[in-house]
C-alpha cells in the first residue's frame, strides 16, 4: 500500500514537489491500447498550475515523458512509467519551512513521522503536485472507459457556500459531462460560477483561501461492479478520493441527507422498462450493497480551503521550540477546488476501470 | 481484496445470513496476547439483535467459537478463526425474495452480478449479520489499543434529523468514551436520546424506518500513523467504514462544513505546551497530510434508513418480468444506527491497530 | 501474506494440529459453479492419514463442513469457508515437546518467533495437517480446470534414491495423469513402486524415515499464463510449493540439469503443426520468459525425510537449558512423499486457476 | 503483483531493453537512511555488461538517476524512484525478431500473450536488463542489513558441469562473502574458476552458450524471520529467485539430495553453546518450518544456458507461418551465470530486509 494502490490496474506514484521529478508506474494495462496523447495533454492542462489568476503562479506545463510500456503508439502490456520533471521550483521560498510548521498542512505530522528527513520543500510528497500522475492515469483510464460507453464528468458544486445546481441523479447527457471539461470554470450554471470566481478573488485579495465541493458523475456503468464488504464501490472510491490532498468528506447519492430521511423516502423504487430494470429515483448514487445497480454513479466530495495563506498564522518553530507567527510566502492557489476537478474525475475513472477488469471472472 | 482486507492485521470474513455460520480469520495478531473473552462478549452483545424493541426480533446471541490461533488463554501468533453459527433463521420468510427485488437493498445488483446464484435468504452476504465478525475483530483490537492508551468511542449523533451534541473535538475524557458503550442508547445528551427513541418508535409504528449519523472519536493516538496518498488515515478508515452496510457518507473533522470556510478559519493553529506541540482547534479531525497529528481522531458517518420496511413499495418481479408491489415481511430494525455504533467503533479500532503496526519500521 | 495467498483466487488457511479445527476460506470463486462433493471427498481421502501401513496411524477422515459460499449445490460467488474438525488428537503424546525441540522441525524457530506462545501440540500450525485445506482448494480448482481441458497429475518420482521413470515431457495422455490418482502408490512403473514401498517399510522398521521426489505435470494449459518478473509461472508455483511442509527443492523442466548443458542442447526448437506452433523438446518445462508456452507444465519437487523419527536424536531442552536426547513417540509417516502427492497437485491446480483468471484482461 | 512485489519493502520495476529507460520504485524504506552511492555504483558495475570478454559487448554503464525519495544524502521515507536510461541500443539488430521466435526465449509466449504488441526489441521487458533495478534494490538493502550484522554473498558454484567447492554450510566468515564481490570471477577455488572461464570461452568460440549454478549464503540472520505456509522464507525467496530470467531450479540446504537421505541423516541435531542453541549440521539451509533458525541461510539456483546463440536453430516465422532457421545476431553473454551472481545476492538481500521489517510486530 502507501504509494501503490489498485487491484487489476495497480498504480505506483512517486516524487516530491521540489525534487527532480514526479511520476507514476501503471501496471496491468492491457496490451495494444492506442493512447491518444493529445487527450492526455488536455487532461494534464486542466490540472496544471499557472493557467489563470485563480491558481498558483507556479508555471509548470506538466509535460510528461513515457519511459516504458508504450511502443509504436500502443501499450505493450508491460508497466507504463511516465515522468514529469519539476521545472519551476523556487526552493528558497521554502527554507523557513524546515522548522516552522504550516497550520493545516502535513508538515508537523510528517516531520515527526519521518524524523525530519522528509523533503520539506513545497510540502515534498504531501504536495498537490503528486496529483499530476493521478490525472495521467485518469486520462488513460478515460480512453479505455469511453470504448465501453462509460463517461465520467465533474463540476464545482460549491465554493465558500456559493452553490451550483446538482447533477440530475437520473443521469446527465454525455455532452454535458464532457462539456464541463472544456469550461474554464466547470459549473452547470455559469452565473453561479461567476459568483464563485468573485468569492475566490475576494479571498485571494484578503490573503486568504476558500474551500468548496465537487460533484462527480459516471454514466454508462454496467450493473455488477464491486463487491459487498471490502471491495464495495464506495470503499474503493472513497479510498482514492481521500488520498487526494484536501478532501475531507465524501458522500454517495443523497449522502448525509439520507440520515434524516425515512425508508419510504430513501429507497429507490424500481420498475421495468421493456425487459430492463430501472429506478425512479437515485438516492443511493448508483450503488446498492456495494455494487453498481446500473443507475449513474454520483457522489460529492468536500474540499477544505487551501491551507497555505499569506495571512499571519499562529504556529510553532521546531528549531526554537517556541510559538511563532508565520506568513507564508510563495505562490498558492486561493481555492484548490477548480484544479481538483480533473483529479476527482481521474481517480474515479481509474477505479471504475479497475473494478470493470476485476468483475470479469470468466475463465 | 473483496472479503480480505488489512495490511499488518489482515481480516477475512465470510458467511451468509441464513447459511450454517458466519465468521472471520484474523491474520497478523502478535503471539502471547491474553484475550479477555468477556470483553469480546460484551461488544458482541452491543451489536446483537433482539435486545429491545428498537431492534429486530431475530434472537441471536452471536455466540462465537474460536477454532484456531488461541491456546491456553493467549493468541498463538497463528491465524485466529472464530465462527458464529446462525441459529434463529426463518428462511421461509424470504422465499419471495428469490424473484422480487427489495428497493434500497443489493438484491438486484447482486442478482445480476452473481447470475442468480447468490444466497438470497436474508440478504445472504449482503446482510448486516456480516458485521458481527467485524465487531469481534474490533473487540480484539480494542484490547491491544488499550495497552497503548488508545480509546475508541462513538455515539448516535442524530436520528431522523434529531441531533445529539457533538464530541468536543479537542478530546473527550476516556470515561466519556467508554461510558457510552454501557448506555442502552449511546448519546451524550440523554434527553435528545429520548427524542430519538420516540422518532424510531414512530417510524416502526408506521411500518417505516429512519436513518441517522454516528460520530466516532479515538484519543491517545500517537503522531505519525498513516501515509500520504494511498495509505492516508482517511483513505484506510473510509475504506472499511464504507464496507459497513448502510453507510453512505463519511467526513473527518468539520468535513463538509470546511468547504464553506476560509483558510484562516479552517486551519488549526499550533502552539507549544512545554516541549509538546498542540493545536487550538481540531477542524481537521486529527489527520493532516493523511497522517495523525496527535489531536483526537474524530469523524462522522451518515447511515441511511433501514431499506427493509413493511410499507408497500414499488419494485420488480424477475420471474414475471413485471412491476409489482412488495410488502416486506419478517423482522427488521426500524433504525440500524443504534446497532451500527459498535460496528463503527470496531472497524476504527482495527484500522488504528493496523496503522500502528505498520508505522513501526525499525529493523 | 502469511496465511493468505493468491491473486484472483485468494485463499486463507488456519488451524492447529490439535486445536478444535483447521480450515480455509476461498475468495474469488465465480458464482454458479456446481461442486462435485464426491470428487472433493476422493481428493481428501488421498491425503488423509491412517489409510495404510505407509502412513501415520492417526485416523482422521478429514470430513469437512462447508460453512458459507455454497447454496443449492452451487457456489454463491461469496467466500467459501470449509472447516475440518480435528478428531483423533492424542495431545498428551506431545507434552514433552513444550520444551524439547525436535530436530528437523520448526519447533525451535517457532518457539523463538512466537515467544513460546505457539501451540506446540503436534506441531501446531506447522503441522502437515494444514495441507488438508490445500487439498480441498485443489479439488475445487481441478473441477474448474477440467472444464477448460486442463488436467493435473503427479507421481512419486523417487523414494530414498529409488527412481520411477519420468513423465514424457512432451505430454502424457489425460488417462495416465488421472489414473495415477487411483493408485495406492502412484508411480508410472509399478515394479519401482514396489521397491519404494520396501524402502519405506525398511525405514519404518528401523524407526527411521526417508525422503523422495514428486514429479507433477499439467496438460491442456493455454499459451500466455503468467507474466515476466514477479508473476512468472515459476515464481507463483514455487511460492506455494515451498509453502508445503518438507519441500526443499523445486525445478522446472530439466531444472538443475540445464546448468550443465549447452544452449544448443537446452533450447527447445520450435516448428509449425498446421497453423499451430509446437516445440520438439520441453526442457523448459512449459514456461519461457515466465509465461506458459503451450507445452505441458512439468516440474519436480524434492521432499526431505519426515523429521519425526523414533530413533534417539541429540537436541536441546529449553526448560533445563541443556542438551538432551529425544526419542519421538506418537504416530508418524515413515515417508511423507506419498501423502504429499495430492498436495502438490492441489497447489498446482489452484495456481493455474488463479493465473487463468488473471490472464483474462478483457473489459 | 506482476511488476510489483514485496510486503514491507514493495518494489515496482519497469522498462524495456530498447525503450528510453528502465527503472524501479522502492516503497517502504525507512526515512533517514544514508545511502552510500559509491557502494550502489559498485554493485551496478558487477552486473553491467561489457566489462570483459565473458559478457555481451553491449556497453552500458547502467548509470542511474534518483528521481525521488532521496534528499540531502538520505532517504526521505517516500518512494525512491531510480531511472537507468538505455544508451547503447542497437535496435536494428532485432528487427527480424518481430516475426521469428528465438528458441529458449519468451518471444513466442509473449507474442501470444500480448497479441504482438509487446516491444520485441532485445526481448523488451523479458530482457535481463530488467535485473539492473533488482541490483539497485539489493545494493540499498545490503546497506541496511549490514547495520544489523547481516552479510549476503554468492559464488559461481558450477559452469557447464565444472564445479567450485561449496560454502561451509555452518557458515563462512564475512570476509569470504564480501571478498567474492571483488573477484572478477567469483569462486571459492580460483583454479576451478579458471576451468570455468575456459568452458565459457570454448562455448563462445563455438557460437554456443553454457549454463551453471550459483550458491548464495547469508550470515548473521536472526532466528524467527518468515512464517509457516505462504510467507515461508523459502516461498518468498523462491518467488523472487524464479523471477530472475534463466533461473530454472532452486534448492535450500542439501535440497534435492535430502530426498535420498534418511531422517537420521537429514535432521540437524541441536545443542547448547552457553545459553544459545546451535545445530551440528545445516542440511536444511537455515530454514525450518518456513522460519529462519539462526543457522546461515544457504541455497543454490540452477541457471540455464543463455538462450541467445549464434548457431543456427530451428524455429518458426510468424509472418510466413512456416518453419525457419534462425542465426541470432547481436551481442550476447556466452554464460549469464557470472552476471547473475550480484542479481541473486540482490533479491536475497531485498527479501531478507523485507522479512526483517515484517518480523517486527511490536506496537
């Protein structure tokens, strides 16, 4: 575990924010899959920093080099390693962080755990930069899922309390889901998006940051992915979703709202459509008994405000063993939610692909 | 994966609600651990059905037989298998369920996945009965954690929208956490508990059911458990929490509320207490960067209403390939939240124990 | 790991020789597989003790109870647990072994590892009794493999230096392989078997024991099972073969003899048979580059003499911290090779089934 | 599995012989380990090609770049990725191999398994080049083991039937084991080494190749590593040993010779040395019941002749669907045994380190 996860598609990620490179190794891809590198580039660009005033000024193209597992335009069936070299590090910005712990970050927990030997520059392996390999994996997974008619999409569901409307739990059209990826600010109601952007810019001007939520949907999923207990779709998805930095909450379907409902309201009634079974509502988010039931998979994640803020914060100095006040310099996202959207989609696509491969138990 | 999970403490669970037995195998327990069987009995009794009018009338003592790994009152270091024989099955209650799918249950997803061969009686392996092995594991884990000064406790945080007060995120006294296990209805404010019970009884009388939330806390946890990315404490805990039937939402610390906060509000400021580091708030629930930071671990799970209700529900009949109306007979919990409390504690204790063993990397 | 192994078919074994029961949990069986319980009984009987003067007098039928995963004569797709209750224990025979370490056994290593808490009676979990669950698994696997035209068989290749002839590496007829299972002493040349039996009986009369080798073959295996590196067929097979007590050597194809050959002798020349590819020799035992090449899988294991002998042996007494002489009482096999034959077949069948399921990577 | 293996120290390897790079990711190294890069270089040089007339003329320094997990001269506790760029590829030498299958290689099995999409140049991922990452891992492991007083060493035990003397199974001095690494041709008796070299050169002149055996020993190993059944020391070691290309046989202690012995000869008698337990012989190679018993770990592997030979060989042409004769061009080792010595040591060191970390079960 730790930096390796997955069952049929095992992924290993590595790297530190200011080290030479970050990257991933994907094990278990079928051989002969033609990869659309442009499509991967597009996904990488969605997450990359420095695109506009809403994100950090760190300017990284996140260009990757495929080192193995790819030959003559197709996967070889062998592990695919891709490397993303770190380019625009300003490591000196971080020298103070060797001893002064940033509140809301893993600095203190990591310093104790790794006895001070972890790379503190830019958060080291705790950095959100490590989500770039996840997006690469997701971009590959999406290409495989597309062939099976499975589409994954997500939108910013809220920022600082300003809410977009929700997906229709009975399913959105494929164009709606894929169209979100082309928006600078992916929301269903652009007027709400404008208000969210204002909220983010206000936080930025106040040297502060703001959190939000992301809603994700996958359509075209067959009945029968996942297993009861430890391979439930919710278990597997939540595992990787909570590996994404800043994610602090996950709910499927109506989620926490189900806790205040009656059984007669919460249960999704079923009916026949020709010889097919469908449900009239999708309060359970497409998963029952841990297994997909053919309804769209839909869930929401809660993302905390970027912990790095320029306002003065009370914290501790390990070298001096004393309290101190920290004003974080450097370049930071005033709201990480926007850049997290492709990451949430990516880990979702990876998980669905993995469950899909695992569900095939024919000899 | 599937029915096996864990890293240092691997657990395999098995069994079907109306089969001969359910059980578990625990792999990785240190040798020489004296087990307090009475303490295990007490935990099993907390989850067992038939204790009062708030739970199903199925009367199971959930008595277990230890088949291996336990000799002369202590663990042998070998896999410990415990079996719980099913006793009070009324299998005939379920014959209709071979073809008529219960809304809100895994019946339909399971029927398609397992091509109709899964044991439909009482939900088979989807049954909440499979949480009895989890409680056994948790009872063992709690005994090991206690020696290290780690205490896990949980309370019913809400039922049908009626809320208990929350734990103090800076920590509750050990007696508060352990005392909850002795209450018939474990809440912090008993007056609210009374209202919750009324809510449950009302749902029961109306042949309906109701959901709720559980808040869980662990104190005494050392700094440094878990890892960034795929072994984050949140990832590992969420994985097993979402394996518990009816759990549809999980949030750590302030969870979804963090999404509406500013960074300056959400970050937990740190200060020195002598030579120790502490935080003034615990909005992150004791986990930063995926790693425990020494603050109490605190999280909430959302549990949907019991899907089995006696009210008529629209669904499908697979044999007739037609719509139908189902009124579920049999014995069911009008609210599963109460019995889920020891289960949530159990999987939490298991996960902490596992992370604790994994964190020891000395040669 | 430890007591859990496998990829698509994960098996957990448990139990101690003189505890209440031994058993296994099989995770990953497809749903709807009709199990021929008589065929399982026959395999269990091949390994069971007490059948004749060549094996220990411990009289165990090794009757199993299926506790889960089996409903209406078919697998349910859920974990299948089978229990074998220990019956004919003579635990008092073993009381001396709490402190006096048997040479050639895991007693001393286990005592140190488990700090004296392991169940020393009859060797506890180190006992060959734990191979009964392996045979159960193998019997199930064989039924699944048979449908795919894959047959596994093994014979006693030597006892105490007396050798049977080898399998034809280009393949034996299915009847030869299955016919061996019906022989009391499974050899290809019965006259050599007679000499082997004499060798065993002589060792028995001399309160001694004797080792041997087993050759195993599987025919009908498709090209393409296994992977280069850590999932090579040889790696996966050797892993489980060396888990069988008393196995100390494994070689594939010509094995150690290849080390003395020239490349021109060792390489297996290929040719076309119609549109199919075949090889003129099978020195590599059906595996090249870690992957099956369509030739019969053939390998040999070396099994040491039963370490339990009635002759006086020099050893140590832990209680007295002194040297001592031990004469092992109780009932022991003068040669474990005979009873190991179905075990070797079993772990081979399990491994092939697992690799077969893993090789299917279609979405 | 597949390209990921290990329990506490998980290693992922990747790369193809003629792709941009090969490499590895090591997960689970403790933080703060100072790495002696010169020592790693020395190990890499032992395996690197082109050093003398006994090995292939492919001239690769096997220089590595550490991309992550290493900061300020020490491990960070995060995954360590090292990349080895391929330099001296002569890919055109291999164009014929797209369709003509080399006997003794994985070409045919791989072509079928990967449907022709695997990188055939130089054997792709089947290439012995993939053992370079293993040697890197071993070099790191050796540094950690050294601190615990554990030394691993190996020698060429035979080439083409010409045998070196064996290690003293009761243990060699550390200087003997480490001294072997400094020899150009690591044998215990240099006169035999001279004869082996002659044998290799003769095979080379005859456009042929020759196999051999390697004996490996580890001293200073504590009692108690490994587990009965699936984590037996033999199981874990054999798994990785058989992942090394060309290894076709593995035996522990006296190995196959035990099969011809009596129990009274094979058992290792024990005695007290002060308050310590020792054994008078070490026929079991330091492992009993799957667990280390404090005696030196000693085992032998059988390595087949390099399958690439320049002599004409009968094989098939896939494009023409016909028989053909192949004379392999390019640069090949006439005997791979010499370069395999550091690889065998490496996977042994890695496995011991992993078992050592796993054996620590204290909370």
